[in-house]
C-alpha cells in the first residue's frame, strides 16, 4: 500500500477520498486550510481504525505552502506516492465584468497553481521510484463554462492541460496522471439553499445530486489502475456526454 496526500480533506469530496483511500489500506495525509478540527478528527478516527493518518495545515493560496506541505507529510509518513489535488475554491455565479483581478488570481492560485506546485514537488520522486498516481479535481465547468464564472472555469480547464503535459513526461516511469471532473456533488461548495439544490437535482438525468463517496469511489479506481493515464473523467449524473 502507498502513502497518499489528499488536499482539501477536511470537508466534502476530499474528506470522502481520504476516508476511502484509508479504507483501501493506504497511509493518508489530510491537507486542510481553515478546518483544523475537522481534519484532525478524521485523522484520529482513521488512526483508531488501525491506519496511519496525519492532518497537515497549509493555505495553498500561498505559493510556498505546497512544498512545505509535502515536506511535512514526508517527514511523518514517507514519500508521497499518491497525490489527490482536490482543494478548491469558488465565488458565486458572476458575469465576467464583475470578476476582480484579486478573485481571478486567488482562484487560479488555489485551483490551478497549487496543483502544479504540488505535482512539481512530488512527481520527480514518484518517477525515480517507478510508481505514482496524480489525480487532479476539475469540474464540469472546464467543459461547459458552468455556473460559477469565467475565473472558476478557466482555473479548472487549466488542470486538463497540466495533466496532459505531466502524463507525457511521467507515464513511462509508472506515474499516471488523470483528471476527475465532478458536477453537482452534495458539499459546502454547491450553491443555493434546499430549493435550488432540489431544482439542480431534478435537472440531472439521474434525478439526484452526486455524493462525495461516489467521487471517492471513482478516484479509488483511478488510483488502482496503472493503464489509465492522461484521461479526464466527467462524473455528472449523465448530463454531458464526452
Ligand atoms: N461539489 C461539487 O459539486 C463540485 C463540482 C465540481 C468540482 N468540484 C471540485 O471538487 C473539489 C472539492 O470540492 P468540494 O465540493 O468538496 O468543496 P468544499 O466542500 O468547499 O471543500 C473545499 C476543500 O478545499 C479546502 N481549501 C479551500 N481553500 C483552500 C486553501 N486556500 N488551501 C488549502 N485548502 C483549501 C478546504 O479546506 P478548509 O475546510 O480547511 O478550508 C476544504 O477541505 C474542488 O476542487 C472543487 O472545485 C466540486
């Protein structure tokens, strides 16, 4: 089994991914920004079940944080062999003329620059050791533009190019790089109250919202599969065929 770093593991999808990778027998580092208690509680729960798990704080808007996060994880659990770059931020639906430079930069810093910095830090070691898995969390917005705004769609679309480039470099060394792009998963990030959520659920062919555990299940399969690389997988309840 391997050592996994899951960013944004305090809540939502990342929390479910960390739990699932631990269930599958991996050692897990849970990255968080503000939710220290939630991340720490999950790490303690996973340790109580017999696994190795640590929670490590890092504000990935800070360009120095990615290397520091991996350094801290590797000091406690050993080399990162699985990276799930999941941490992400959005701001509510906006017309392009309402997006400030600060918002644009912040979303790109967390959603796109941090995955690049994390991959840059872990990929050479993975390649040297002949094994690695990198999974980047995109969004349906990368394909359609989505409902958040140009800043979010752009930051997510950039992950696809990043994955293609990393995959070309590393797949021959046993390192797979893939993108998982969810949509309308029940989490804090989903916009609106109960009525909005119900309408969003009805708009999907499957007739309901997705669950964080369903994203985690797909990511676990991506991690297991050494022949799957350079792919983007959309998980959206059937709305957009790719
Ligand atoms: N939910 C959906 O329907 C959906 C759809 C498409 C794509 N996605 C993508 O899936 C990923 C997970 O989304 P989610 O729905 O689980 O979101 P969420 O519930 O809002 O959780 C976001 C996670 O990212 C972390 N995070 C936020 N800012 C950070 C920063 N500056 N540095 C480090 N960590 C930071 C948060 O940590 P703290 O709690 O510590 O602040 C939290 O763990 C995101 O990349 C998102 O864009 C989600």
